């Protein structure tokens, strides 16, 4: 086993080498560069690319439980995970109650002094801190929004009144910012999701099994959970993969073994019998027998 450390320039040099397989985890932008480089040598690629994973909350959901699970997933590692709930799409009739429960969940987790709570992490570096800060529209912040560049600290932030024209909805957030959008009907939210890139994950909170079946049937995404977030990732009996711009190829458990294997086809034959029908010259008598066999097995 060989480990090579380095920056983007090192990665570019590695991609010039001939490998049996390239596996990459990162952004769709870099994933396209990886795929382009791999195409020059026809090297197969597996990509896990993330994206804006939606979290749908129905009017039938248990809102307190949903809020607790959503905020746990959103704030795990300060939101810096590829399958974090990127944004919430909630039925308009329960939006206010859900937002209240989201705020309550954060307070229950971290108390009044989040910044000094040892369980709350920091942003990985200044570049990502600045990127995340630019996504926060203070006019739409309902709760949180505090930040300190010297400490790379961004407070858990809930934004409301958000729509698809806002910068926070233009890219994967990968941080502790949670935009909340509302929808009037299941049809409307499904139509919206079909207009977007296919996400790595989708989460749905509902008590209506027919509603769940419809979302699973009509929405395309890598994997997801019903009434939970992120737990599909740790189930070794399930493949982990994206679809479309969120990735290609699957791994975890047996799927990881298959992804990094090549299954060879092989046929073993005895020397006899060896009927002459398949060998030239192809006389009318022989072809007549072939036609009869085809009709027999058809």
C-alpha cells in the first residue's frame, strides 16, 4: 500500500498515471475533472459527490422528533458531512411549529453558550469559513448567525423566507446553516425537486405511508431515510451511492467489494461432442438443421 499526500497539483500528477480504478469523494466540480482525466486512459471511476440533500417534513410528521433528528444530522461535525440534511422543505401548515422545535433542539443539545460547549466543532479552515459566511443573509436569519473568523466559529443558523434565488440554495452548504422552505402540497415539492440536480441523500418525515411511497417512487436520489437522517450510511447491508451529479458507483459491504472487482466470464467445454454444423462450408443441408433447431428452442 502506498499513500501519497499533496495538494491539487499532486492529484493532477496522480491522474496522469495508469490505475485500475479511481475512487473520489468530493464536489461535483472536482468530480468532473476526475472523470475527464480518467477518460484519457479509459480508467473506470467511482465518484461520491454530495450535493444538496433535501429533508421533507410533512404535516403528518411528529415535529418534535423530526426536529431533534434533523438538527443532530445537520450539526454533526458542524454540518461538514456529505449526507447532512442540506435544507428543510416543510409543509406550510406546520412551518412555524417545526422552526420552534428546531430552535428547541439546538438549545437542548448545546445550551445557552454554544460557543464554549465542547461538543460543538469548528469550521475546517478560513476559506470555508468565508464561503459559509457569504451564504448567510442576515435579513433572513431567524435564529443564530453569530460567527468569529479568529475562532472559525459559526453558530447554528436557521434561515427562513428562503427561496431558490438565494445564494444559500445555489450550492451544497457543508456547514451549520439550515435554510427552511415551505411547500403547499406534495405535488408542488416533488415538482421542484425534479428540477434540481439529483441529491446524494433524501430524508422524509411523515406518518403517511402513501406519501412516503410516492416520494420514493417519483424522486431520484442516492439513498435516504424515512423519519430519520443519515442512518442509511452506517447500515452495512445497504449500498452507498449517488446518482447523476451526486455520483456514480456504489460501495459499503458487498457493494464495495464488487465496485473494486472485475468479474471475468469463463466457459469450460469438453472436446466432444463437436458437431460440424457451426463450421464452414455452410451447405443447405446443414443450415436446414440449424433452422430446425432454432424453431425447436424458440
